[in-house]
C-alpha cells in the first residue's frame, strides 16, 4: 500500500515535470520552491490526520509529487542557471550538499526527539 503511494507520487512528479519547468522559466525558483514547500507542509499536516488507507495513499502521493516536482527539481537545476562556467561542478556540489543533509537529518531528529 505504501509502495503504491510512492509510485503514484513519483509518476505524478514525472508528469508534472514539463509544467514545473515552464513555471520555473516564467516565475523562477524563488516563487516555485516556497509554494512547493507549503504544499508539502500542508500535506504532511493532513497526513497526520489521515484515518484511512485511501486518504493516506492520495495525500502521500500529493506530498511526494509536490516535493519532487516543486522543490527538488528547481533546486537541482538552479545552479546550472546561475553559473556561466562549471555548471556541472555547481550542480554536483549542490547534490553533494543535499546528500550530506539527508545523511545528517536522522541524527539531528533523533537528538531533538531524545
């Protein structure tokens, strides 16, 4: 059941990619990323109130699609837009920093919870 929510969200993000790319070109990451983060935050609050499997799958799919399409995608392409030279290096550094954050976050959350 959780795998289906993840799959649906991933497919939704893939389908939203061209639309988000157009919106990113039109409005920029400064508008798109906060909107996406807001959708993810509200979706997480709604997930906390979810009482059925169907509502969980729908909400999780929305949160995953919004997170990937409206937050991760703009954050991965923005360095290539900002840098004239060494675009690949800038994108790689951004990806590496994001990976370090993903590695460190469980430790931080554990310290906060404990």
